C-alpha cells in the first residue's frame, strides 16, 4: 500500500511540474549566495565618507566637507556607480555633510536618511536646499528598521533619542553580508553608545568604523566589548588639529589585538567581503601613533590640506592589485608586534591623552564630580567623557553619590 501511495504521489508531482505549477528546480534553500561586497573608506581628510557596493547596488555613508564633493563624485564614477540606493548622512557636522550637495545633484538617489538634529548654519541649509531642488524626501530611520543592499542587510541602531549634542544624534547602522558584519556609528559619543546598548540589538561586528575619527569620547569600554571587532578603521587626516586618533582609543584596540587601518596613513581603504572572509587592500597599521591636538597642525592647517589635496590616494589604489589581509570573526586577529618596537609610543600616548583633557573651570570651585543624570554615571571633572547634556555638577563625596544610585565612569575611575 505504501509503495502504491508513493507511486501516486510521484505521478502527481510530475503532472504538476508539467503543468507549470511547481518549479522543476531543486528546492535549493532559496537563500542566494552572498554577492561580493566592497566597503570603501574614502580618504577625505579630516572627515568621513564610505562607499559600499554589493552586486549592482551602492550606498554612501557621509560625504566629507564641502571641498570633497567633487572628489567623491569622481571616485564613485571611477567605481562605475551612477546611482545610489541609499545616502546616509549620519549627523549635520560639516565634515560629514559638506560634500553631500554635489552627490545629490550628480546622482540618482532612491532614499536619503538624515539625523534628527538640525543645525542653523549655511552648510546644513545648503544640504536641505539641494534635497528640495531634487524633490528628494529625507527621513530619520527607525531604530531596528532593516533594508537590503543586494544580498547585504542594513540594520539601523540609532539615533535613539533627541540629543542636545549633534554627535550623539548620529545615525548608527550595521551592514551584514553573509557572515561578515560592519558597524558604523558616525560621531556618536558615550551617551549615545549606552542608548544603543540598551536596545538589546546585536552590534557585534568584524569591522568597526571607529566612532568620531578615533576620539576617546567614543568607543566606550562597554560598547567596545559588545562590538568585539577583529578590525577597526579610523578616518582622519594626518596632523589634524583635534589629535585624532586619541591614544586612549588606540590603546583599547592594541590591548585587545584589533587590527587597525587608518586613512591618514594609507589613503582610501577598501575592505572586500565574500560573505565568509574579509580582505583589505592594505596591511594593518603598525605605528600605533596617536594624534597631537596642539602644535603645528593647529597652527598651519593650510599645510595639512595642501598635503592632502596633492596626494589623492583614493584614486591611486586599485583594489585588485594591492596586498590583502584576511580578517573574519572566526579567525583570531593578529596582534601588532609587541616588541619594544614602540619606544616612542608611550611618549606620544601620554601627551596626546593629557592634551585633550582640557581643565574644567569648576575644578577650582570645589567641584568634586560631574554627574550624568540620564546614564546615572559620575565622572572626575577632568574626564575626557564628560556629558554635554543631562549634566549636573556635584560637591558631594563619592560615597554620597554612590548612595544616590550613581556608578563610577569606567574611563576616569573616580
């Protein structure tokens, strides 16, 4: 009886296939193999711009300052990009949106995402005008919303609130292709990072685009542990007056054996994902050199920008001919040489770290701690991660503050 039943079922399936009701292709777990995805961390000096392509699809995250619009346009054309699925402008600082009007004017764009923070300045007004001229609608993405880019998936993680600080209002997103994951957080600081963690979303990533150009105000301890990256990319300009990247961030990466790639050293950096492994067009940095927030860079910005413009690295490095370095979550990251190779590194790290910690005027007014009434953390007045919003100054003792429910900052350890 069972044989007869199987025979009847087979006849039914054959008839259905002939009738066109059932595909004759095998039931391939119809999940497509991941397309090749390229992540181009463009060298736009002291700013951010990242082109991501997956199959025939492309998106751009940020567009440098207003002097980089045409440079980015030419780079996209060289990569045979003539339209963008998405343009993501993480927040309205000039070094992230300045070049956007050129991109908006020159390319067809399907969807534009902007931060919920609006600035009252000419750069922001020019951006909005260019969007209006092209009749492009722009929205702030919902946290948890997902979009596709070819075979890749984009998940938005922030902003989670309306902040007084434009950096904390940064759009954060995770792009996943197969097993490979890339995290972008704009210039989000510690408060915004804590809000991202509270979402409970998985933010682990193979490649972390270091927040705020490697500033110590980002990449907080808890956030870094949740990301647990194998590689980090820092976008900054050589000799920038902000001292990016800061020694504290570099120390975090080095201690945890994270491979670091820097646009100030290598120009445009290209990471290629096949869904299983990630390769880079340049080897990881071995300098571990922190920036210097004071000195010649601040005094002579013209020299710095002239140097950057005379060396358009992003147009001189084809990804197909350069050395590649493999990186994946399944492989242990290779530590940078731990030899006394960096006798100068401790000397650089200390001044760079101390220089950014500008003394607070309240220090001489009997102030003992600075409280963040939202995150319920308290800091030393000289901490590099002092809150810019939800701040309350206190002259209470440490024990009194802890009894009020506050916990000490893990960076300054008050």
